[in-house]
């Protein structure tokens, strides 16, 4: 799918799609999370609620996976041992996109075209704190949590939103805007999208979906430096996952996960592999548990309805 068509279609879905209407999504009801003798432990794929329209995924603590809905911002928690789960938060009516869980059991949620972010108790599903990050048009797309702060990307505005942590991880009253500058130039379509730390954990790495470029970003100044990956492109790059020095880049409409081996400081990188799977149906984000990678299928090319089926799949880590 061409980038322009993909962007137009995705934004249209976010603006026009009604909230999930299934009884399961509305009530949070689901099958018990107890293991079933007829199902294998840690199933390689499992269903999400019909009409859910997943985008983000986060895993932890333990074998719990969290998914956010583009339709209404609901949060679904699944047990990776069984693939069963339930809605733990009904959502604010605006999207829930990128997700990350911190060691304190807080789920950080990027709010898409709502221009907002939420911090949710991963155990109870209750909202701990909400932030309105942007006053005008925005697309808060993804989030990464470091020991000192949470950082959110905006695919429309050249800025990072920072939630600096206080004593013992205390949340701030307001977010701090860190303007992006340097090598990154915003274009039509989706710009800054997935975000992750550099291997040395001294800076951040973001992917620009529309250009396929990778950038190292100074979290204090917002200065972005192009990561040299040669002639390769990461166009339609979405969720990022760093494992050691290996960066996994989900190229959503290409149904591909590309592995980039970075140097310690993320100034250069080399594409070392591309992973595809017949079960991929426009996967968007990625998380790891044990020896497997988990991805939700966003199905952007499938018109969403309240009964459209969605799922998550896992693949062996290369």
C-alpha cells in the first residue's frame, strides 16, 4: 500500500470509527484465564475482542500482554499462557496506540489524534493520571519508558513529550515539550513513530515512517542525528524493540519485521535480517517474552466493523 493511501485510511479510521460495540468489549467479559487442557500453553496466536482494532502492545510484569484499541482507547489484558483475557479499562473514547509498562506496574499509553497520554495501573486498570499533551492537531503515536522519564512521539508535530519522573518515580503534574531538530525533517504523512533507547541507554532512537529513516535523538536537547544504515530503508516503520544491540523494526503494511544491528551509540546500523509470516496482517508494534516476539495485527487494509475479528501472533525470535 502506498504511504499516502495508508496514512489517509488510518487517520480516517481513527476519526470516523465508532467505539467497539461488542458485548465482550463493553462489559470486559472474557473466558477465565485458567489453562485449558485442550489448548497449548503459550499459544502462538490468540484472538482479541471483535471490533477491537488493536495497535499497541506491551508485555510485563510476568506473562501479561496489554493491547490498546484504536476505536475507543480500551485496554485489553491477555494471559500469554492461555491467550485469554479481558478489557481492564474501557478507554476515553480516543485511541490508545503505543504502550509501555514500567517496573512499577504502570502502563503508559499514547493517545493518537486525541493528543493525550494516560498512565494506567496495569493491575486494576484504573487511570492514575492523564495528560493533554497537545492543544491542536496532533498524533501521539508511541512511548518509551526510561529510568528517568517517559517519552512520547508525535507523528504530526516535530516534538517529543517528556514526563520526567520525580522521587521514586513520582509522576509530574505536566509534560515537558522537547522540540525535535537537527537531521530530521517532517514531511507529509506519518513522521516520528516508534521509539526506543540506544544500546548504551544514553539517547533515544526513533523511526520516521514516511521516509524510512532512523534517528538518534538527544533526549535533553531533541537534536536528531541520522543513523547510517547504508542504502536500506525502513519505510512504514512502526513499533521498535531493542534487544541488546539488535533493533527490531515493524514495517506495518509491508508485513515485515526488519532487524538492524546497531553500534553501541546507535550512530550506524546494518540490516541483518527480515522476518515475515503468513499470519501477519499489517502488524504494528512488537514486544518480547522469553524466546518469542508478539505482534498485534492491526488489519489496516480491512474495513473495520463491530464484528471484525482481530488477533495477536507470535514468532520465534531470530
